[in-house]
C-alpha cells in the first residue's frame, strides 16, 4: 500500500468514525469533545489534512495507540470491570461502529504510516517523558470538571476514572498504569526512530 493510499485510508476511517460518534452523541456533542480519544482523533485528522511536524505526528500516533489498546483491553473487554461497549450505558450500534473505526482500525493504520515515515531526527528520551504532559493535563481537567462543574453520573467520562465509585486511590493507580503505557510506547517510538529502514534494492528509499 502506497503512502498516499494509506494516509487517505486513515482520513476516511477517522472522518467516518468521528461522524458516527457525533451522530450517536447528537444530544451532547460538546461533552463528546471532552473525550481523550475524540481530541486525539481530531488533532491527528488535522495533521493529515493540513500537515504537521514529526514530533507532533509521533505524539499523536502514540496517543492513538494508547486509545486503541485501552479500548481493546479495557473498555471493550467485559472482564476488565470497566467495559463501556455493548452495555446498558453504551449509545448503541452507531456509537459502537464509530468506536471500532476510531479505536480498532485507525490506530494500527496510523502506526503503519508512522513506521513508513519515521522522524528524520530521532526524538530523545526526554521527548518520550514529555509525552505524559498532555494526558496528565487532560486527566486533571476531567477530575476538576467531574468534582466541581457537573453532577451527571457519567461526568468522569470513563469508568476507570469514576471517582464516586472507585475513589481517588484507585484512580491514581489507573492513571499510573496508563502513564506507564504512554511512556513505554513513547520510548518504543524513540528507539524505532533511531533505526530507520534502509534503502530498498535498486537504491530507492523505503517508504
């Protein structure tokens, strides 16, 4: 698959997935914008359409992979204790279809595109640690929002951040687990950036 076709496929997947998500959440579209996944997907779509530097593209790819892994291992896993899909709290088949596109299809495609277009200058370990910044700010805002500005049952958005049900110690443990996931993927990106593909037979550069 050529780079243009791959990136075009990601644009279509993200656009359709986001459209389905907003259709399913038509009664609360503003709240949908608070979700980590939606923010990352919108930002990544903007980078694909408008362009962006290697560091931004790497960060968004890492975040996309995090959303995919959390979805598959936690939110779509009925044995995780935090399942959101196909439950009474889910928004229905339209939302489920959007979730599959945004969480199960887009992340591996984004990873394939990143591997084909690795940064020209490999990021540092400090860069990987810095990737924790945005998720931590997002988490703080969601916790403040849930505690001070909303009384809805789903005000913390994700089951693993439900303070009234879990308490802050459990939330801290969950946040630490996800922080470790971000850090590991970030360090993986740093390592892979230092090992760019060599030229293909005939002298053409890979991807």
